[in-house]
């Protein structure tokens, strides 16, 4: 398996509107859409379906250690076909890496693992780019993936 590029970063944030003022209004990312009653927002620079995903956890001091402000996961693009994703899955399993999950996001298909320090990492392949170019909100889909 070979990473082609860092595809996106997912961040836990305390306040969605405050974060959108920074990433959308100040930095210039375009809002693709929201899901989970506005608690998650996908943003793009236009290069791909999304380069940034914000997930609101709220201002509560009782946030769980898994949901503190900061990194949720890194998404690494490894190809453009399910065959490449299947090969990556086999490579990860052969190296003793546990697959934590797998999802079909319509615009991409993903495997989720943890790095040696417990950080969440997504390895994904992109689907046909016309899907997100014609319907940017397609990135908001999450379905089970069977490989």
C-alpha cells in the first residue's frame, strides 16, 4: 500500500459556528453540507469532495477523553478502486493491523485503523469524482461497506 496524499483532516470542535467563522469565513473553505443535525460539517477548498470535517462536541467540560477538541482522524488517499482498498486491507491484516471499521461514503470507500499511539487513521479510495462534482453533499453519506 502507498499513500498518494493526505486527503482530509477531521477535527472535534467545541462550537460549530465559531469554527465555521474561522475555517469557512476566514480561511475560505466552502461548506459542502452538514449532517447529524448540524453537528458535523464538511468543507472543501475545491480540490476534492472534502479536505476538512468538523464535528461539534460542545462546550461541556465533561467531554469524554475520546472526544476532546482536536484531531479526530487523518484520511489518507491510497487509490481510486475497490481493488486497491482490498489489497490495502490484506496488507494491513498481514502486518497485524486490526481493521476498526470500514465505510462506503459514496464519494469514497474507507478502512479505519489505529496507529501505534491510538490515533484514528482512515485509508480510502475515491469513487468517480463526477459524483461529488455533480452533488457536493454526496460526501455526507455513510453506509456499511462489505469487501
